[in-house]
């Protein structure tokens, strides 16, 4: 799952080879300049399309975008519902 989410993050943000070095502890929000408020919206849309999930506005929190691992956990929670 982490590799799938990493691919979505890397391609959506245009990170290129930097995405390859990402792991669960890699900080996202505030650490990756490409991840601004508009990119968060694009990333959520890409995750919804890739994983067939729906994310409501009230479910979006900075804590989900703290690290790659927290984003993976969020996607896994959405898939379990």
C-alpha cells in the first residue's frame, strides 16, 4: 500500500526521483514545498481516483498529511469502510 500511495504522491506533486527515497516517516505537509493548499486538493482527488474512495471535506486534516505513513493510514482507513 505504501508504494501505491507514494507513486500517487510523487506523480501528483511532480517529485520525480525524490519520491523514490520516501518512506513511512517522510514528512509531507510543511516539508515538501510542492505540497501547498492547492496541491492537497489535487492529491486528494488523485487518491480518490486511484483507490476508489471518497473523502469528505470534514475528513481532511493536516494530521493526515503529516507523513507518508499517516497518509497511507488514512487511505487504509477509507478502504476499510
